[in-house]
């Protein structure tokens, strides 16, 4: 029932090059739940549907990869998905959380996610006081934020730091603006050490996140730098490697295993030299939720186009929903036998390049049909725009083969 065109689509009119590349990562695609096919004709659209069993499967597989690493902890980056039903399910699976705002903190605490880690570039005094009240040690991104913590909060001398390292070579090739992230502090900065000394701070967290990890070589560089930082900050209790694991997990499983082996060797070596072992944290968002989410939409227009493709307009917008997510594969309801046609699936806004996906080979789509778009579980509702005032799709979960509306 699923038809895909595996050929690369031409990127038009300012679409980011990494969208097509990311889509090509998706070689492991969960089977669309049979329940979703059964209700797709009747569910009010547009709708976001999360498959909780698929989330469980991903968490189980990732934990199986990580089990060799002692003192490792798996957290969800809440910025990827704030749906309470999803967060509560993650909490039942024993996950912690990474949050970047007080709103995400509230969502994580309401769901029961714990422990909670936090890093963001612009916490207010009130935000930092709230984090301190809840027992969350922030991994601060800049000297100015550290000063705010010292001068306005400072009830706890224990603090975390997000470190700024150079981007890896593959990331720099895609980032013409800078070879450095805008997030993090330089661990060798004399101003940083002056603040630590003046306020008698104890650095207990070190946090790194440099975008997607593509290879063992990428992480080798990061781990070497982290090990050297432990000599500078000897009281560190937590090493947080952040997110960016979707590529390795979904496409490069042999490379992923080499990465986990490297992490395990590094953490073992570190802990053999310390009285108090460090705890390793990873906090994926896209990896845990992206492939467990589906967008169900109804076709509002379907017309042949001079390009030779058939333009299909859905009742929601890729521009509003899919800025951070890859354009997904599709299934159509009802499924039709017969010749295949090339379709471009577009959103319903007046923005010229509002496309979900290009060059999809499917049976001829007509007005009133439904389509199911996968890879919609991360960075969809959580980063939604509101062009034309279009509403964010209602959210549902599939649990025990039943569809439940998220209140």
C-alpha cells in the first residue's frame, strides 16, 4: 500500500540541500500500523498520529546498543515533541529529559520525566531561579549566562557548562556561515576560569552537541577534547553527548556500533582513573520520535501541471509543519490499482514552495482522498508556524491498537 520514489528530487526555490539528504537516511521505516489504515478515512484531518509501540521499539533497540556502556542514561530532547501522551509514555519507559525552556520543563515534569538536564542560550533570571528550585543544574552556554547565574541565583555552587568546539569537517562543509557553533563556552577562556574562581563554582556537568554525528572519526575528536577538559574540571560528574544520533542509528548501524564501542572504551578509561565514575548522558529527540509519527491529510485539489507532474494540495501546510523535518514518504487511502503517476504533494498556503514532497510515484490521487505521511513525529507540532492562521493538527496516539485523542 506504500509507493515511494527512491530517486533524489531536485531541490527548488531555496529548499535546503540537507532535506533531500536527510530523507535518504530513512532506510529503516516502521510498518504503518494497521489501525491507522483502518481509521485514516474517518479521522478528522489534518491529524498527527503517534505510534507508541514504535517508540518503545526504538528505545529498546537504542538501549540494547548502549547496554555495554556503564552509567549511561537515555533522555528525550523535549524540543522534538511536547505531546503529553508521548512524554508520559517516555517516562514509563524510564527516560529522563533535556529541556530548553520553562515551558518544556513544565511539560517534562507533568509527564514524570526525570532526571532533567537543561541547556539554552538565553535563560532569564526567573528561568534560572526556577531551574534551581526544581533541582535542575543548567549547562550554561555563555559567560554572560554564567554571570547571571552567579550574581542572581548562585544558591548552588554546582554548575554545568556547554562547551564550544569547532564543527567537524563534514558539518563545516555544509555550513558556509561559520566553523564554530554559536552555543557554548571555550573551556580554556581565562574569563571563564576567573568567574569560576571568584564565585567558587564547581563544574559538575560538561555538555557537547555539535549537530549530527556521521562517523566514529567525528566522535573521536569530541571525546578526545572532553577527556582533556576533565583535567581542567576534575569534579565533573556528568558527560552529556547531546543528540544527533538519527543518521547513525537509522542508516549506518555498523558505524553506530563502532561509535558505541569507542564511547564505551573512553568512559571505561575515564572511570578507571577516577574515584567517582562519571555518568554518560545522551539525549536524542529526532531519533526517538521522528519515525513513530504520521501526518494524515485530505486532498483538497489534484490537477495535472505543465511540468508533467500531478499537483496535489493537502489540507495542511509543509511550510507550517515540516521546516525541521524531512519530506516524508506517503501512503494513499484508498489504494488504487492501475498505472503510477508522478505527484508533487503541496501544502494549502499561498507560499510558492510549500511542498511536502516532490516526484512521488503513486496511483492517481483524486480530491477527497487521504494520504499518510510518515517521519512526522519530531519537530512538527513543536516548531509549527501559523501562516494564514492555519491550526496545528490535532494529535492522536495509537496504543494497544486503539486510536486515542490527545486532550
